C-alpha cells in the first residue's frame, strides 16, 4: 500500500476515500474504520466485479483496499439532468439500467444495497456500475426499490413528481406497483428526511403515487 501516491481526497461518509496513483495509473484507495468493514466491501465487490458491474479489487491489506478507477458519468448527475430537462426517455433509461444492476447484485451476492445513494453509481458503456458496497446487508429486494424511489423523490430537480417517469419505469422493471412497497417507501422517506432535517409532507407524496395504482402483486412470487 505504501507504493500508492495520494492524488486527492474524495468525499465519503463512513471511510476515507482517495484517488491514488501508481505506475502512472489511477486507482481508488479506501481506508476503512476497521478490518471487518474493509473485508465486507472487498468480498462483495469481488463477486459483483465478475459481471463487470463493479470495479476490480486491485489490492487489499488490513483496513485498506485499492480498487480499479472507473471513469464515467455519475448516476446522480445524469438523474438530476434528466429531471431538470423533463427528459422522460432519459429517466426511463436510467431506471432500466439501475434495475439491471440491482438484479445482478441480488443474483451474485444474495444481499441488497440497503441504502441507495445515486452518487455511488457510475454510468459507463451503457451500464450502471456500483462503486460503494459498504451498506450491503441481508434483506429483500423491494427494500432497495423503495430506497431508490425515496432518493429519487428527494433529489429530483423541481417538484418531486417530476421524477415519476423514473419511478414508474423502475417499478415496471420489477413487475411491481407502488402499493407493494408503500410501507418500505414510507420508512425510507422518513429516515432520509430525519437525516437531512428537511420538511415536506411524506404522506402527501405517497398518496399521490399510490392513488392511481390500486392492485399490487405478491413479491415473494418474483424471487
């Protein structure tokens, strides 16, 4: 690990993340709070990397790990731009690409992302690539769908309903209706709003999303 030269520090919530250089190549170096956290993310990344939907693990020692540097468009920026310009096809494409990543995630790890943050995904060559697996844990896939929808609602440019095309497409990719995840969505919205201390009527948001969708499906038949 000593051979890697730190280029700059990148933002992260629960660990130190750096852009590093070695032999004229750029990498991502992560320094975790403890070895178990490092091992957890390294093992998950290795499994997903087999599919090309996560960066390769280059080096790993103690509470530090080095990953392949993925250059592409950040999912958060693409989503914000699509909602700002009211670009329905772009929002639907983003939802479809995210659904593919999530399905691959479940298939290769038997885990869920748990708390989705669009800033933790890169779009490259038409794929959504996960670059942070620190929150991965056991759970049901619909938890991730609810988490993605809550993030979309709170990060849409303009009014929250401007991202409805993204939400509708994401639900459609999993053959779900809003009523199927309404409880998980409510919990996710409340959790995110508590962290941001943002106001807003959560119940109004959910009512507007569910009022036109009356029938749900049995999620357990889909997994």
